[in-house]
C-alpha cells in the first residue's frame, strides 16, 4: 500500500505537466498567440504604413484623409521631393553613406582593438581603465558638446566631416567596446595558446584567431553604428553649415517650413527613400545581429 501510495502523486504530477503541454500546444492556443503577435506587429508598423500611404497622397489629403488606402494617388511626390531642395536628394544620400561607411570602419577597427586589449592582454591598470571606460556610458553626451566644439574649431574642422568621423577611429563608443569584450571573453583561450606556440604575436592572434571568430559581434556593431549614424541629426546640424555637405536628416528638415508652407507629402516620400537603406542593411545582417546578441557574455 505504501508503494502504491507513493507512486500516485508522481503519476499525477506527470499527467498535469503533459496536460499543460497539450493545452499550450493546442491549435486554439497557437491561433490566439499568432493573432496577438499579428495585432502587435500591425500596431508597431502603423506609423511606417501611414507614412508610406501619405507619400502617395496629394498634399491636401495628407492630414484630411487618415486612412491607409489613399482616396487619391499622386506618385509625383517622389520625383518632386527628389528635386525639391537646392540639390538632388541623391547628393544627401551619398553624403550620409560617406559618413556612415567611415564611421563603421572606424568603430570596427578601434573598438575591436580596444576590446581585444581589455579581454586578452594583461597590463597594469587594466581593470581600472575598463571601469573608467564603462563609466563613460553614464556621462551625458551633451556635457562634451562645448569642449568638443572648441577642439574641432581649433583644428579648423567645422563644416567638414572630420568631427562626425574621426571620433569613431578613437574608440570613443564604450558600448561597442563592452559588446566586443564580452564576446571575445567567451572565446576559448586555448586558441590563443595554440597560436602563440605557432609563433603568432598579440596582433597575429587578433588577426588570425579573434577577428574571424568575432564576426557576429562585428556585424552587430556595424548594424548599430549604421542605424545610429544614419539617423543622427544633432551632430551634422552642429558642425555642417554648407548645404552641399548636408546628410539625410538635415535634408529632410528643409521640407518643414516655419511659416506653415511645409511640403509634407514630398517629405514623407523622401523619408521612405531614406529609411530603405536602413531596412535593407538590417535585413541583410539580421542573422549575424541575433547571433551576436545571443552569444555575447556566454562562457
């Protein structure tokens, strides 16, 4: 009797767990989850869909017709918006691509080298410098605006791309350094020892071992840098004065007139054109982005 009495609760527990699993995997529960996910997805995508819809409406119907399906179509907003400013909109896209590509290269080179030093090299004060680097994450960026502007003005870099690009080559983005440090620490140290036995120095280990294995972290850094630099407005507004050097955010700002004569339809059309590269770059590197975030910090 004792034996049967001791087995009954265990069997009941197993049956309860299997019942919960069946309930969770039932067609009704899966359908409910999918409906909720679709509803949340549509809610999140509504501003983008409304912007695309507004780019295809005549200017007078942008705010008068709130529906996503335009009652009247005007495909000329794209051609008019492309030539509405002092220069073709393609010039601003090229300017943004120049700044973004140089910024990505700078972050990948400088942040990866700094991360390799913190994660693999042993030197005096490594923990202190790493803590100071992390402390810069809590420093508001606006605190540095005045001293940075003074330095760049002394160097005669105002109205050039140097203030927007050069800091990325100096490992000033602590977040990306921390991201790469956590990824490099997860790599086996035995690989370094094997490479050292084969005659590789510190840079050889970085070039032949660490960098090829850190591609997910590199892709994550590149995607985040692309999105941040492409959408940056305040930096170009502060340092660029010549309209020929404007990036995409500054160009879009020119569509908004303080006197109420804003060309909303053309602005929405060029806004959609400007976010297309971001969406494409994100989709292309999504696999590496997910892998880089999922594996960062794992031992």
